[in-house]
C-alpha cells in the first residue's frame, strides 16, 4: 500500500490576530504544522504534500527542514476541496490519499493507522468523533447506520443540528477516485466554497461505502483557531508528557507545571520541581534532582546530580554526582566531570571542569580547560576574547585560583600552582608556585573625597 498525505495549511487564521500564518504558532516549542508533518513520517508516507497560501514564503522558510515535503500553493482560498485539488493531481492514482490539517496538531499516529487500514478500492475511510457540544462542526448524517452525507452547520436543518457525531475533516481514499469527485464538487452552499465534505454524498451516489473510524480522544481532532484553543491544546500535550514521565518512575512536584518542548528521556527516582522547561533532546539519569524554575536544553545529565533552582543549562554535558546552581548558567560546550561543583552566578561556556573541581560563585569560565581538584575562587574570570579572536586558558590539576582573579588567555596555570586573590595573570605560571600581581598597599592620610559642585 502506497500512502500519500496532503496537509492543508493555507488558512490565514484571522482569529489568532497575528501577522504570521496560523500553522506556525507553536505547541511544545514546535509549529502546529510540524506536529502533523511528523505524524505523516510516522506513517511512512511515500509523499507528503503541504498546501500553503497565506504567508506561504514565511511558512516554507520556517519549515525548510521538512525534507520530504512537496509544496503546493493555493493562491485563492476557495475551500477545502479546492485546496486538496492543488496537490492531489500530482499523486499516483492507485495511492491512498490521507487528508490532514496543519492546525490539528495532536492527532495520534495509531488513530491514523487504524483509519488508513480500512481503505479499499471501493470505499472512503472517514474519521469522526462524538462531542457533547457539536456546535460549529459538520454533522454525520446516517440512514440505517450507513453514512449518507456530511452537512455543515450553516446548511443543517434543525433535526440535523441535534446530531452529536461530527466530521473531523480527516479522510482517506484512493487518489484516482478522489480526483474524479473533486471535479464534480460545486460551491452551491452558504459559504460559496468548494467543500471537501461533499465528496461523501458523491461517493454514496456512486454506490461507494463510507467506513468510519472514531477518534478515542476528542482533543486529537481539535483544531486551533484562536489563542485560547492554542493554550488548551498546549496543556493537554504537557499533561500527556507528565503522565509519561511519572510512569517511567519520576516524581513531579506538580504535574501541571512542567513543559517538555522536545524529547526528554529520564531515569528512575529522579525528582523535578515546579516550573521546569526541557527543550531539544535531554537525557537525565537516575536519582537526579532538579530544582524549581530550571531551563534545560539539549543536554545530558548523568546519575546522582543535583541541579539547584533557576539554573539554565544549554547544550552541556554533566557527569555523575555533580552539583549545579542555584542561578548557574551552562552554555554550549560546558563539560562538567564527575563530582565537580558549580555554584551561584557562575557561567561556563565551551569549557571542561575536571573531577572534584569547583567554581562556587560569581565566576566566568570561557574556552577553559580545568583539571581535577581545582578550586576557583569567587569573581574569577577567564578573559578569552580580545575583541576579534578567542583564546584558551588551561588550569592544571590541583591549582588554587584566588578570588577576583583575571586569567588573560592564552595562559596556563601549572599543576598545584596558587594564584593570589586580586591578581591579573597574563603569563604562564609554573607548577607548585605562588603567583600574585598586586601593587603594594598604601594609605594616604588627610585625603578628602570629592564633593558635588553647587
């Protein structure tokens, strides 16, 4: 079975009150249309066609990484049937076509697989859902349990408005028959548009069976039309992530206050406090404790670590039994070895902090290689940038860096060397030595502070 997917993403989304296309608004840090595109890949679709219109160039630019996408423009928004037609004529007649929507982000792969497997040469597979409040949706009209039509709300009779089984818009059928029907659809309706739903009545008239599959969860087929709906689906998505994490043996202080915006793999007996955000691909080991308000992006944190409150970790590697924070910032390339310590208001970028070494507070380490058992005092800065080029600082095993030290790269501090507090180091220091660069202290008696002139 060869499957082709058509994703409709041409709508302007005026109720979003936004300059950007609706399908580029995000859930879990990812555009709505990207969620749908990924489901297409899950289904191993032979081709994925995205129909765009409003803000098309911006959409294509944002989604440039959609390597499998075939883009089709709907220059005029004349309805869903017209939109599908922009792509369907480029699909082999024997392929099954699955129609999806770029603003329906939470559809499940299993739901779609079940729908597609019901398609044969002579039927249409239609995904429906039953709602307590079907207001605004096209109703599924049946006779003797068989689907005979879909009626849009604006065209429905009083009796038809009482039907609670509604159309999701998601359907699958052979491409050849789809194109035959699209040619027959007219715009004789209240909106003056070419409705894809009219294909159902045409199929019934041709003697084709309409096979329905019902979505288990109504939120799977909910579309995003405004910011309120966007926020609602965001929370549903995050609740699912929280449930998955807890099922893996993780304690969440409050499951309603965690945001996963990527892929999070986390070990048993870990603890995550409130208001933490995980972005990109994050791997966390067993027995890791993460304090409130932390942001962790594209990083690895091994077993037994403690990440204290309000720390930001971005593209970093943290070995086992490391403590970080509070209020620490690890930038890309930070590599903390076993049992090291990073304290409050410490920033590390493209640097290694060796085993059992510590930078406890108020320190910047950039382009630095720190050995094991090193103590870095408060206020230490590696001056790695001359305004044009970056240079490296090397601090060898056992060194002690006194508070308020500036290490002007390129520079090397030898093994077990000591740097006196308040020093500016511009040349390499030998092993087992004390180096300091202070001026002699003096006191000036009778000195008067400047006063403000009247």
